[in-house]
C-alpha cells in the first residue's frame, strides 16, 4: 500500500466494492471531525478542508476546552 497512488486506492475500492465514507463523493477527500472538516475547492490541496478555520477566532473544535 505504501507505493500505491490515490488513483490505485480508488481503483481497488471500486473493483473490490470496498465500503467508504460517502463524504468522499461530496468533495471531502480528507475527513476529520464534523466541525473541523469542509469540502475542498477545485485546485486546493486534498487536506485543505481539515482545520480550515474561516473564522480564525474560533479555533477550538470542543475536544480541548479548558474549565
């Protein structure tokens, strides 16, 4: 698997009917937690949708809130 390209992975998934997250079909190539993930725009890096923070003052997803 280490030498496989993304194309190789998707070919295998389709040929072997491997279940995968439907968000991949909706423009989410890299999937994290719900508030931290968005679909990417054409030409963006595949991980651009993770921790994208369009509102820089809201950088906490809720997992690390201090009391």
